[in-house]
C-alpha cells in the first residue's frame, strides 16, 4: 500500500491518473513499436530509418522520467530498508527523516541541474528529427519537481508522527 495514496484513492483512480497511465503506456508501446519496426527494416531490407532510432531514444527518456513519477506516486520505487527495519523509536524516526531530507536534496539537485541542462540546450536540435532538445531534456526537471511535490507531505507526516509508532519490521524470508 502506498504511503502517498490512501486506500479509497487507490481503489478509485481519478481521470487524471488514468490519463497519465495511458500516456505512459502509449509512450512505452510507441518506443517498442519503433524499435521493433526498425529491427525488421534492418533484417528485411538491410537498412534502417535513422529518425526512428532517435525517436526511440527520446521515448525511452520520456518513459524513464514519467514512469519515475508514476512509481513515486504509487510508492513502488526501489527502497532499501535493510538497516532501518532493525530500528525503532526515536532512532528510526530520525533516520527516516534524514533519509527523506537526503532524497529531497538529491531531487533538488536533479531539478536545478535539469533546468540548467534545458537552458544550455534550448537552442540545440536533435540530429535526425530536428526536435528541440528542450523537449527532450525538459523531462528531467519536470520529473524532479513533481516528485519533490509528492515527497513533501510524507516528510511532514513522518515528522508529526510520534516516535513510539516507529516499530521494527518483522523479518521476511
């Protein structure tokens, strides 16, 4: 169960959530279709279509960053709690808060670096398609800012939660 989404919201997804999932699915399937068709062109005609390779790379970047937003929203990102699961009380709460602050700092660096990258490449176009690189690189700061916005409420919930409610997790084998 995601800590970002209460149970009722998980059961009843909004139209916006469904639209975002459809968008991600279309991007992913488009990328797969481009790669498959280009592989078939190479196999059958011994030639490839260069713009399709570039579009596949661009769509891969899009699905990576927009998929990250979906993963963070659902709480399905990779989380390693090997050490924190052994802690409880004030120690566990302190480590959780510190980890969340570090994650926000890393996301802040990604956002600032992404904006800088967009500014540096705003007058650059891709080679095969002529697409402005701001549309390609712009996904990085969008992802970082979206995840920062999603991670702030859980941080405040962790801060306001009493330390006595932080328990050790049972071992799972």
